[in-house]
């Protein structure tokens, strides 16, 4: 399987002292989309076709003319192989040597919900399947290109021990982890690529083939403005091919303006609708099970706010980080999201204005309260830039807003407002 994700939790290779970038939000691409990106850069992947109907899947299987075929349901959630369809079919990944079976299986996949450990209870409807050539693997290795702040640029990391968690290899056999610093101006030199291929255990003609794949992966890394390209496994087949069987690619969100084609493929159909709407306004939102909505600037402060609400006997309804460059419209849209949640019985605003202008927050709050006709208690704690003007705006608004002196006071008042 080739998956392409945008993740804040890359492998922990502590012996290498790698520094990872934190993304702004997830970029969700289906497996076939990632394979297409890799193909466009000349990276060796299994031959495949995409189908939206059972008849298309059958024709694709025939066109492949492969010894064995793998049929994969295309959803973003993991654990497809052990998933169950509401059609009764078990497993979202199937191997067969008979093209006719591909059509029969696709008929039980397409249009049906697939439930895995990572999907909602009702599962996710499968709209597309990937029909690919199944290849045997005689040996698995690990290879990645990532940004390393200590090296002021990209590095290659590899190990002959692939197909398993690289964290385990780094902890138990650090001598099997190899690293090559890439000069951003020169790129990957031939001697570096060959040395890495040899360290991965590729010999003879396979060494040159692996080195070529390494250079092509670096081309992909640059082409799509990636912060990480991780291939696990980079495998060797009985026929003497070096193939990228499974890959994870992380993107730099700051390059979205010049990676429009990549970001246009973002599949939001399986995302939480509220989180998707929040992302449109550069808001970071995560729904929780409580009844006190949190409106905060800064992830650390947001987590602290959730913790203190819990400390005083309340339960946060969400994690909402407003970020730094705030505009009144964002404040308004944030309140729309919070008030749309039927579980919310109170709202706590906790703003520490460094680069955030508290007056902008105050104007946004008053506008939202009036236009949305807020019906739940609102507790506001503001501190920092232009705070006196902000407090004046709130006081003179005449709105039923409860002011708080600090975070602890705000949390107490929010919890008390619900218990009234």
C-alpha cells in the first residue's frame, strides 16, 4: 500500500537528532493519488488502475495482465485489510489471480460502507477502488528523505531493516541506521546515492537501480515541497526490481500557493465537517465530548484551558485554536462553529494577546453575539495587546458577557454558569 499523508507525528529517530516541522492541518490524499505523484517523478511503483464501477474494475484487471492482482478499497482510514463492509464482504484488500473475481469483489465494495478500527462506527462509503499488480518481495529496506534543522537542510536516512517500525531499529540496532546529508545546491550526488544503496544491502546491478530510485525520490521531495518522503518498505522483488511499496509524504503548508495541483487533490469527504469548515478560516478545531466551548489563541494555552476546565469539574466541548494573525471575521466564524454544537452550554474565551490585538477579538465577539443571538453564557478573559480598549468595547456593548480576571477565574465562572 502506498499512503500519502500530512502528519505531525513522524518516526522518532532520536539518535539522528532530526527536527520535524509541524503542519497547519492535514492534507488527505488517497493511495492512488500518491502513487500517481510518485509515477510522475519516475519512482517505481506497482502498475495500477483506478475504477469507480465493478465493470471498470474487471476491465482494469484484464488490462493489467498480471500473474496476481490486488484490489484495494480507497478510503483514508487505516486497517482496511481487516475491515468489514456492510455488504457482508470481509476485508478491504484482496488478492486474486482471476480477473473475474476482481469484478465480483468490486461489486461488494463500491457503494458500500467499510468499517475499520479508524473509521466511524457506521464506516465510510467506498466510491473508488484501486486495481494493482501484486508483486512478491524478497527483501525489505527502509529509506527516507527529511528536513533536519541541525543540518540546515534535507538528509537521507536508510536502513537494511525495513518493513517494520524504524523506531525499533533505531533503539535496538542503531548501527543499522545510515544517514547522508544532502547539499541543497548540489542535490543527491551519485556517490551518496550508491553508498546509501550499498548500506541498504543492494548489490550488483540492484545497487545502481536503488541509487537511481533514491535520486528520483529526492526529485519528488523537491518537486512537491515535501518535508518528508518515507518509503517503508523499499523492496526487492524476485525478478530483480527495486520498488517503492509503501510511502508517506509530508508537505510544507507554506508552499500551498505553488502546489495548487497537489492541494487540489485534498480529499475532505471523510473529514469531520466542523473541522473542515474551521480549516477554511485557518482555525484549528477538534471536537470533544464536553459542554463548555473553548475559544483560545495558541495550542498550548488551549490545552491548558481544557485542563483547568476539567480541574474545576467541567468538560471542554472542543479544542479551538485561533492562532496569531486574527481578523474579526475569523472570530465571528469561530463563534458560528461553537454555537452550532448542540452540546455547548457555555463558551469560554481565553485570549493572551501578544501578536493578537484584543480589540479585534472584542469587536468580533460583540458582532457574533448580536448577529448569532447568542443564548448560552459567555465568559471572557482577555490579557495583552490593547486589552483596555477591548474591555471597554465589551463593557459598552451592553451584552451579557461575564468578565474574568485570569484563566482560573474564567474556568470557575464557566463551570458555575452551567450549574445554575
